[in-house]
C-alpha cells in the first residue's frame, strides 16, 4: 500500500547553475579573514591574561593562608563569620 505512493514521486530538476552558485558562496566564505591588527590585539590580550594567571597562581600557591584569602575574596569559600 505505501509502496504504491512512492511510485508516484517524480524526479525534480535543479535550477541551472545552482552548483556553481553554491561553490561561489563557499569560496567567498573561505576568503573572509580577520584583519591582522585584530589578530595581534587578541594575541597580546590572551598573552597578558595568561601571564597574569601564572603570576597569581605562583604568588598565592606558596602560602596556604594567602590561597584561602584569595578564595574567600572571590567567594569560592563559604565564610559564615559575621565579624572578622
């Protein structure tokens, strides 16, 4: 019963030059690049962030009290004391 319905399906034709249009759009997408000054700015910002993180980790990892203080200051540890 359902197979009879499939025999009524007709083959469709694609519009002319569809394949070349798709290829051209894909080629245009691959040509989009970021300007070099943006790439340099992002690289410098990432490097500064990386070195800042390394500095903070090295500075606070030597003293356990400093590590706890840092964690409390960014609210990673619960502190239920009302007064310090």
